């Protein structure tokens, strides 16, 4: 099999950013009788319904992040009306799956089911969210399992590098820096989990998302189930302060490691809804945003230092940060770091050739189209907006940036925002 030449432009799909109808990507938003918002994406072609329920109940809301993690994991392990086994049997018999996700600020549940089971499932789902019992026996089993997982994670250079990068960017006490420690396992009780659930699984700070072949009866069923919940107004969600930009170089020695994990990151001091940030994302994609990027072509293809290297932009609530990530051989750690900074400086000092710029823009258009290709993807996109307190004005800027950003603008933006003396640099391995 021949290796692809990633320097060649892909076959054009003839799709232009200006041809994308943003209005068609938006949900139909309903409000339940008690005010809970419900975002709906409908497609006759989708047989399985996706139902997402998201609470402002992330790790940042507790001193011990394990309480938020355990509350998410154990909420289905028994209620005042049903045992864990009864719940599991109900779900398995009907082919209903529940996936869970947790970040600094949110806990989310993603449920896949057939439409015909919605009416009988919703009362159980309400019960799971409102009156879980968190049995002590299940808690102890989960805690032991989670401790073993944590101990394994501590042996991974990639995990240690990522955690340290975020903590250096946002500070040890910041809302985005709540990672597990060994002490957390000794300083938690099942009552802590129950208290966390009672306080933060608040319907006042909840949003529901629905995608599939949705009917008015489905929407009415959700309103009938959740619209009668009475809740008190809770404190507003956390609004993190923008972190202070500062640089640090940190190496962590792990003698048993067979490779070095590198994380090079920085805060991007721009609002998410600015056109300047959208154009900066074009620069980031050129640098390391996809498989044909400069970092990939240099560090992987030409030097052979790694299997993959990427630069990503993460939009959090009131904060944006950039991280370059890779794993390399111990003997080429410094050489790889040098090449990363070389590519940043080249982006700042040399105009990007037109064919390379167009190739990157073609990738960005294709990647965007994949991200909205279906109602599940549209739901996921809307959830991201909810989590970061952003909206689709970001999309409008992003598409306009793909259409209009010039080589000269990329040089200026890279010079302004990719200053090498402002990066946090973390290396973890046998170094």
C-alpha cells in the first residue's frame, strides 16, 4: 500500500463555508411547564432516540472530585423503589443504554432507546435522578475499583503530563484543575455522595436534549414526566475567572517510562465569540490541527519522533487554552521540543503558501461538515455550547474565518498569540 502524500490537496468537495446554512443547525427549543429547556433535533431517518440530561454538577463544585464522579457512576445503583438489579434488567430487556460524562462544570447522561419504550422508561429515569439511594455496599465496591484505576493512571506519562499542564495553566485551585489524588479515596463517605447529589443535581441548572424521529407525543411525555418537578432557585453556576498568563518549564522523571509525554500549552486571551479567535483557529490547524499539519509533517513524517502530534484549542467557560500533545522516544525528547518551537516560529516569520492554506481550509470545512452530519452530532454540538456558555455565533465566525483568513493574518496572529515565552512546557518520562 502506497503512503499518501499529505502535501497534496484533497479532492475538493466544492462545499464553501458561505454555503452552509447555520439556521438549519439549530434545535427547536421547548420549555417544560416548570421552565426546564428542551432542545430537539428531528430526523425521520433515525430509528433510535437519543436523550441527554445535563446538570451543573461537575468536579469544580466539590473539594473532593471523587464525590462528583461517584454520584454520576452510582446514580443507577438503586432507588427508593427499585434495586440496582431491577434497573439493570429493565434497561437490558429493552436495549436501553446509558452513557455518562463528567467534566469540571457538568455531569451528563446520554441515553439511547427506541421510541416505543420512552413512555415506560421516563418514570424510571425520573426516579433515578430524584431518589437514588447510593447503597453503601455498591459504593464500597465502586471505590475499590476506582482506586485501582487511579493507581494505574499514575503510571501513565500521558495522564501525568496532561494533569500537570492544566494545573500550571489554571492553577492548582482553579475549577478546571480538580483531578483525583490518593487522599481523595481516604476522605470520602457515601454520605458525601448523597449530599452532593442532593445539592447539585438541580433541575434549576439542568438542560434536556432530544434527537431522533421525535414526535409531539414524545415531547409531551417528557413534559408530563419532568415538567411537574418543583425546585428552588439554586446559586448560579460557576463562572470561572480568566486565568493569568504565565510561563513554566517542568520536567517530571518517571524512571520506568518507555517514552516521554510532552504537553506544551498556553492560555489564549480572547473571547470565544471574537472573529480574531476564529481566525486564530485557522492558524492552529495549520500548526497541528490535523494529519497534514506542519507539526505532523515535521515531527512525525520527516523526523520519525512520534506516531502522532496535535495542537488543539479548547473552549471552556470564560477560558480558552491551546495544548500541543505528543509522545516521543526518550532519546529525542529535547529534539522534539525544539522542532515544535521551530514550527511555531516559522508560522510567525514566513507567509503560508497558498496551496497549504487552502488544504488546511479544505480540511476544516470537511471536519465541520462531519461534526454536523446528523442529529446526534447536532445534539452534541448544542451540548458543547451549553457547557461553555457559548452559542452558534461562534460557528458563524468560524465559517467566515475559513473563508477569509489570509497568510498575512496568520503570521500576525501567530506572532501575537503564540509567543514562545508564554507557553507552559511539561515533559514526563525517564528524563
